[in-house]
């Protein structure tokens, strides 16, 4: 996938940000993103065939996004396909991958022009006396990274980065200890255990904030707040620059939601670190 295709796919994905879509509608949205370059020239019947849904479902999908019907959505897709400057220089595969990440970050910056979702998520998480942070498989390092810094401010952060039969036990223990909300980091290829753990958390009464790659991720249906951040897909393994940036933006918003606690805890940490000579500089 070249950089131009990535940009077009990103613009198409932006159409769905914040939309509450049914599972069938998420399939259609995912199909349009996957086929971003040619989607603008497909009929409703062709989109339905690609997505494995009925043609009326495509029409209802367009109307759910606020369009009068699929033709109106297709006109928007054509406008997006023609947006942006063409490529003027040859790039190698590594450059294209990094440039695609800069495009992801640009779109994330545009998305953060409206901070309502981030602030709502931060309020839910900062208000939870015990904070479970779920991240399995590819998301485990990011969950650990977030948890490491979050624990400097919030007194009981529990990183859930191991699957298996004990995962739901640890979630139950967090709930019994006072957890009222959970952060779930769910990245492609969307581990089944992660999605099931989110459903269990919801059934137990926890509010769920999800950091995932798109508004049509499988976890979005169950989350109270979804914070999408695209992943890079041009290398053998995905790049998670966007989700990491979103995680740290969220943590900043959590600190902003509890400024006195953040200041007190950080001052305590710095005093302890200095006394123990933890750092060289």
C-alpha cells in the first residue's frame, strides 16, 4: 500500500469517526477503508458483494452517516479520493512506512481538535480508585508503557497483559477492590480474549475506554468511549506510533482531570527518586 493509498484510506476512515455503527455497518465501513482507492467508483450492489451484506444494508449505512443515500456517500468518497497532492519523489519502502506514520499522526492531531471524547475517557479512568489496564499480545507493551507512567500518579494501576484462564479472575479482583472503569488497548489482529474481557468488564458494571485502531474495531461496540488511532501496516509488523501517542494524550488528560493528586504524587516520586539515587541525571 503506497503513501497515497494510505492517505485516501485515512480520509475515508475519518468519515466514520464517532459514528455508532452496527456490526453489519462496521463490516461495510471496514470494506470501504480496505478498498479506499476504488470504493468511490463502486455501486451499492458492488459494495454489498465485497462486504458480504445486502444492498439495502449499504443504503442504511450511508443514511446512518447522515447522507441521503449511497449516491451521496459515493460523491463524498470521490471527493476524498481526489484530495491531496500527488507524489513527486520516489521513496523506498522504509521511507513510505515512516511517511505513512506521519500522516497517521497528522490525522490524530486533527482528531484532537475536539477533546470531548478524550476528556470524557479521562474523567472515567481518573475517577476509578483501582485502574485495570488491559492489553494482550501486540498491545501488551503499550499497556505496560501506559501503566508504568500512570502508576506514578494513580495509586492502584493493574496491568492485565497475560491471557489465559486467570485473566478474568484478575479482572474480578480489580472490580472487587473498587475498580469502576477499565482501559482496554485492543490492536489488530484483535485478540478474542481482549474482546471477551471487555464484554465481561461491561457485564460487571465497569465503564470501558478503548484505545484501538479505528472506530469500526470489534471492541468499539462494547466500549463506552472509543479513542481511535491508526496503526501502520506497511512493514512486516505493525507500527503503533499512533496508539502510543493517543495513550499518552489520554494520560495527560487524566492528570489534568486530577491536578492536585498528580502534583502531589509526582512530587513524592521525585523526592523518593532523589533520596534513592534512582537516576544518573
